C-alpha cells in the first residue's frame, strides 16, 4: 500500500512539473471595456497597466489557470477629466480598491479555437463569478526572442451594478452592461 501511495505521489508531482507558465506580453496586450452613454453612444477605455499569467500542462490549454490583475489608476478613456472621475468614489474608488483581479476556475474548449473561461472577478471589493468567451488566435515563435507565443481574444459582459460601480448612476445615463474586450499575447516562460 505504501508503494502505491509513493508511486501515485510521484506521478502527481511529475505531472505538475510539466505545467507551463505563460506571462502576458504587456507591450502587445490590451484590456478594454465599453459602456453606452445616454443610451445612444458607446464609449470605451482601457486599463493600461495589467499583469497576467496562464499556467497549463496541456498544449490545447483545456486545463489552463488564468490570473489577471489590472491597476485601476491606469484607466484611460482619452479624457483626463473622465479618467479622474472614474478613479473616484462614484465609480471605481481607486484609493480604496486599487486593483481589479480575475482568477479562472475552468477553461473549457467549446470548439476548435473557442473556449469558455469561468472565474471570479473582483472589482471594487466585490467578487462575482463571470464567464467569458475566448478565441485562440494561434501560437507561434517570436522571431526576435525565439520564445513561443500564444494569442487570445477575450470578450464578455458584466453588470456594473453587480460590483457597486456607479451605483447612483441611472441606466438612462450609463448602461448597466459593460462589455469587456481584450487582445492578449502570452510568452512561454
């Protein structure tokens, strides 16, 4: 019985050693969002400072674990006054809650290059489960660094009210639905 336990432990630990880590290429990745203003125009922005990694032992990423952090103070909507307002207590309250985080709980293949990633999004101190659509853009080797690279497009929709963002803002002024969109490249460590 001891031998079987030792062999099982060795198999589990050796499988863990095959897990590969992919780190976000910040220069070639973007985390964005869009909302509807006054029910007529879609406006968007980005979080310019993000950090993310993927850990996976399978080449098709079906066992991937995704972890992402974004700096709320890096929000950019191409309007300084609006950015300052978004960082304030009415919206993200960056002083109290300086980051948003996401950690996946599953990464499931839907078809050839399409996945659903489920996980917990923490925003403004509130954690809620979300499901996002992921499309594998492909894998290649960077000709300069000679390292493997993988690209993903991620989209989804959340409700700002679920996270207490702009709680006093009527939906006629600002949509409750926030569309998330990201284009990412990850480099294999």
